[in-house]
C-alpha cells in the first residue's frame, strides 16, 4: 500500500492551505470580539436577563462566518437573517408541539436545513439556533415565539450592523458582497475566453452541491490565474540582454 504524502493527508482531512496573512487573521479575531461584545451590551440594555436570555450561543459561530469569511455566500445578510429566523421558528414549534425530547431537536435541525435550502438562506450557525430553541428550558417555553424576536433576531440585527460597519473599515474586505459589485468583476487577460454567467450556472448544476464561493470570487481567481500565466509567458519570450551583468 502506498504511503500518503503530507499534502494528500491535508487534502483528506480538509486542512485549508490557502495563504492568509497574519493581518487578516487578527482582523477576523478582532471583529468577532467586537461583535459579541456589542451583542451583549445592546441585549443587556434592552432585555431582562432573568426572564429572557440575552445571548443566543449560535452567535459565536455566526461571528466566525461574518468576520473570518465575510465574502462567503453563506455569510451574506439574507442567509444570516433568513437562516436564523426560519430555524428559530422551527425550533420553537418543535419545542412546543413535539413532546418526544429526542425527536424534537433532531426534527428541528433537519427541517431547518431543508427549509433554508429551499429559501436560499443556508447559514450553518442557524442549525444551532434551531437546536437551542428545540432544547429550550421553561424560560424559552414560556417565551414561545417571542424567543425568536428576542433574543434571536435582536442578536442577528446587532451582529449584522457590526459586520457591515467593521468590515467597511478594511478595503480588501467585502461585506455584503453586493457593495463591491458596482466596480464589476475582474476579467481574464487577453487571449483567454471569458466565462459567462450561463457557464457558471451550468457548471454548478452539474455538481449538484452548494458551493461556498461567489461567482465574483471565481471570476477574480480565474482572472488572476490567467494574468499570472500571461506574465510568465511574456517573461519567457523576452530576449535576454546582451549587456554583461553589472558587478
């Protein structure tokens, strides 16, 4: 049996090897810190922590998406808002009307995934919102659907505002992605055919799976790759100088 090399193990385990600067990592961490702090401060000021929970734990994973992957399709405003809203509603419904304690949380998460798929608002942390609602204690049960309004949607609105404001301070970040589309996507260098929107749609339908990357980012990657290839080819064609090397 062949031994797997290091890169094969990384690929099998799904270890991300894309180069990310220390600056970007620090900005992501700072964004998460600011967001959760803002949610706690605002919710504590508006809600009574004794009768209403002030913080939904799924906001921690939402913060990872909005500040570590702000350009990802699953991090955008509609997945954020729609995902938590429908998952919260489904979770509370299961808590109130499904008496079996093992079935209620499983049903809540499964239904939430299906509904988010159909409503095009897939947001992984929302699965935790559905689970938290379906497993809610007597305080959550007493709140009923009010739990979805506060703390769930209150937390969501606060983190959305923080994400828009915080990410806008860094020019290389895009949140929401739509704010950057006015400039137009990057295009490939001359000599390489442009990939149309229809080409992307066809390719994605053939894969039959949700791809967590936007069309704009795919176009930019394609343009950067073809541009690098053009530069390399031009360098190879460039005649070497006949002058002696400078010493």
